[in-house]
C-alpha cells in the first residue's frame, strides 16, 4: 500500500511540483493550501508524513507543527518543514516545534526523497 503524504503549501505551483515528484515515486498525495486546512486533513486522513511550508495563511507552519505534535491523534505523524526560510535560527526553531526534518527550497528531488526515505 502506498504511503500517504500531506503536502501543505499556499503556492499552487509549489504544490504541483512537489506532488508530481511524490506521485512519480509511488506516494499517495493529499494537499492543503493553509494551516487550518492542514490540521483538519491531518486529523481526518492520518497521513504517514506531512511536508509543511512555514509561510502559510491562517496558521504558519511552526504553529501547525506544534499543534500536530501535541495532539494525541496526530503526534505520531512525521513532519518535514519544506520552506524557503534558510536561516539557522529558522531551522532551529522548526526542529524545536517538533519537526522531524527540515528541507529548504528550492530543493533537489533526490534530497527530498532521501529525507522521506529516512523517515518512512
């Protein structure tokens, strides 16, 4: 059975690029365009992993990650922050929120798949 990944990004272009890379490698993909939608879909779908942008409408990725990791129903889901925020402080803060990985955009498909493979 294919692993399910929830991809959360407010950019339709980014969603398409990431989704096609994942589906092309055998993953089942669901998407969300903002932080609130991400929380709803994570609770309903229970994906194996969430690729989460940091800069999002309604709730940012740090807030979403913290909520996912503290809620009993979603705390076991792996979360990888996929973001254009490249500062060491951003990475530090993201990992402090409970993220299992941190990948910066633009990303190489091989790098992303390697991070996912290590977590799934």
